[in-house]
């Protein structure tokens, strides 16, 4: 039997990708904010209805340069333990201290009622995750951040195409980041994005991702977080299919919902959100039940994985 992987990547028709490759061969442009990357940024900006979107080399460097652009180089960052390791590791990599706040049972996102108790004089920011594309309580987080003068970074790696009250989930916080990794619904093989609410922060992000310099003028410490024309080509191919991908995922989601017993808990999709159906999280009673179900479902095909394990 053919193996089906739980995170099988979408691949566009090969001839469509080859057409972009021919374009690259003709232009000789391989990277450094090439024309395909600029084109993809324009299309994403329209598609997601956000300003100041910049594509970067991956979703982890996006989190790291977000902290740099907001001048957060030490202190505590309030975050969630229920995420992929990159959320916490990017905080540690930037030599800040993650302070974990528990999650809410109905969204699996950070519990906003518990954030204030975790704030200390060393707190600089809140880094929350729209886990599985379910939105955080963005309004409560914004109010807390304003009251305590904290920066907000959203790890929106799972939230491509998701909306909160009609507004893109990538349009909240000082900066939202996204991952365009091959396992995400919209991907550029490797890749990611930063979306800044403020044009000055966006300018700083742009400088930092290009080694901190423009021509011979060096302004700040930077790094290489650029995406190549090959990544842009993959993105341009895939973006054409993203509505179709999400529609097909929605149909599968609805089928699972209709067949799965209500004793298996899964978060509800709130009426004020538009979901992207990137994941179908199910919460089991205990480890034994989880492992039993996984053993059966994965015996023939790898249909499930334990998030975020260990
Ligand atoms: C995928 C992911 C990342 C990291 O993105 P990469 O593009 O793989 O570096 C960060 N946070 C979360 C929640 C993710 O799922």
C-alpha cells in the first residue's frame, strides 16, 4: 500500500514550475530581492490583505528577526509551551528568557486570563501562537500589551489564510510571522514571512534581513534571512492553488467532524473566524488512548502525529 504522510507537501504541476525556472535562466537573477520574490510579495499582500509583508528564508528566522527589529535583546518574553519548538528556541536563541503561560482548553492558545500574573519588571513582550490556525484572543492581548507597554509578536506559522472578524490573522501584533515550510498549506519549500504593522518596523526588518546594510552604508547588525528566486517560484506556483487546497481540506474536515464521536474533544471553530483547516487536532483522555489510536491509524498509513511531542 502506498504510504500517505500526515504532512504530505502539495506540489504544483511540474510544467508550471519549469516555466518559472526558464524565467530565472533568462533573467540570471537567483536571489537578492529578485523580480519573482517581489511579485510573490505583491500577490501575498493582496491575497492576505496585509501591508508590509516580507518573505524570508524560513519561519524561525522570521521570529528571531522580529525580536531584533523590536529591539528586544534581553529580558523575559511571555509565551506558550504548546507550540513547535521553534517558538521557544527563537526566544532562547535571541538570549531572552521564555516565561510560559498555560493554554486555554477550547482553543489550545495562550490563556489571556493568566498572562498578567506572569508579567514582571523584566517582561518585554508577548509571543503568542495561533496554534493550528485557531486565533488567540487578540483583543485581550492587545489591551494587556497596551497597559504594560509590551511588544506583541504572533507566531502565525499555522495561520495562513485564517481570519479573525474578517481581518487576516497576520495583521495583528507589532509583528506577525508565518512559515512557508513544505509541511504548511502554503509553502515555498523552505520560507516564511514577517508582517509588520508599522512601516518603520518593516524598514528595520528589511535592513536586518539584508545583513544590516544598504550598498556601502551599514546601519545595524544584520543577518542573511533572504529568500531565493527558486523559493519565490514555488510560492507563485502554489499560491494559484491555495484556495482549492483550503476548500479540499475543509471538505475532509467536515467529513471527519460528521463521523467522529463527540467524546473525542476538538476545538470548535468560532463563528467570527475563517479557518484554514491546516490541522485536525483531537484531544484524547490520556497517553494510552492517544498511543492506541495512533498505532491503529498509522499501521498502514502515517495518518497522525503527536503534536507537540515530547
Ligand atoms: C513550522 C513552525 C515554525 C517554524 O517555521 P520554519 O519555516 O520551519 O522555520 C514556527 N512555529 C510554528 C508554530 C511552526 O509550526
